C-alpha cells in the first residue's frame, strides 16, 4: 500500500500461474512481483496472463 491505497497485487496459483497488476506509476513493483513469483514457483514453467492495460508486461 502507498498512502493508504493498493498500488500492486499478485496472486500465485502454483505451480505455474501468476496474476499480477501494478499501478503504472509504480513500475518497480512489477519486478518485485515477478521476483516473488520466481521464488515461489521454483524451476518449473511459468504462465503469465497480462491484462491489456499492463503494457510493460
């Protein structure tokens, strides 16, 4: 949270699916969310389904 509002969230459905949304004003949180998922998922394959509004993904 930033100043009382959510600016990013991530949901992992292991072993290979990540749902992630990041406020474009906080692009550094994208890398943090992906790193978090990498730690959880281990060495297996990944599936990432970006929303149309998440152009950086």
